């Protein structure tokens, strides 16, 4: 929940900064309007676009497209917001600056809406790129809270990795595998104390569990002590490489 709130808060902040910039420069022919009107106009449009982007972005991200093909995912989000957004901007702009909306003016709004939506989507993608999440080793007296969640048959095992599968987590350990009901983001916060990192939107890996690393087709794969293979996505590859994982 905290991760979701942070992502939405970031989107609101990026949209607000973009709205202020567009208002002060009088973008797309709005420079003749009073500053207060430009501020209201651009902030309303940008924050409305951020709300629409959160909905569309959530759908696209849940499909996994932004992870597999980030540029394609970004394009889908941009078009998913810009196409209906053009109608919205056309209506708001006409009412604020020109009276009732006229159909013959609709076409001129699509390109500006597309450009602004693409720019804000790109800024959100850049802001959302998370650095590697690596934990230091825990003191002996303070084992990670997550280990208390291990099923009874896995208690005392060495944790190799945590893999998200739908609403469940598959635990890879020295005593085998099992599933628990939990979100990966919540698990990562409870893994403090085990040196490891998130390697993919669906994987967290303990560094000591990595037996081998290889690259192929432009992607890296980590082979764990139990033979499981954990993918490394582009979002985490650079930080992991700099940290010496492969």
C-alpha cells in the first residue's frame, strides 16, 4: 500500500511541476491569458491527466507489458491517456477560452495532448526507476521478520529467493519450496537483515544464494544454489552489475 501511495504521489508531483511550467511559459497559445487562469487551466489538466494515467498505467503494468517491453508499455499508456484526454482537453479549453466546444476545433488538440502526455509519462518512468535494494547482514540477535513467515516444514532453512506468483510468494530455500499469501513489496520490507536485492519486479534474491550468473539475449540470469533461475530485468541490471553481482 505504501508503494502504491508513493507511486501515485510521485505522479501528482510530476504533473504539478509540469502544470506550473506550462502555465508560466504560456504554452500552446495560452500566454495571452492571465497568469491565474493559466495556472488553473494547466494544473487542472495535468492533474486530471495524472489521475487518468494512474488508472491506465495500473492496467498496463499489471499486464506485465511495462516490464517486458517498457517502451511499448509507455506508448500504450500515452495513447490510452491521450486519446480520450483529447476530448477532455478540447471541452475544458473551449469552455475556458472560447465558449462552447466546436467540432471543427477538435483536431488541433490531439498533437499537443499527445506530446504533453508522452513527456509526463516519460518523466514518471524515469522517476519510478528504483535503485537496487540491498540489505546488510543482520545481527545474530535480530533475525529478519520475514523468516517467521516460513511454513513449519521450512523453518530453519536458508532462504535463497522469493518469487511473486499472482497473489502468492514462492519461497526458494535449502529445504525446498512452498507458497505463502503475501505481496512481494511487503516481503522485501521484512527481509531487512539478509543481504540481497530485488532483481526483477517478481523476484528478490539473497546474494549468498547466487551460484552462477550468465548473460544471454541481452538479459542476465542468476542461477541459485537450488538450481532455480532468477531473471534480472533491465530496471535492476545496472545497479546489480555495479554492485558486483555479475
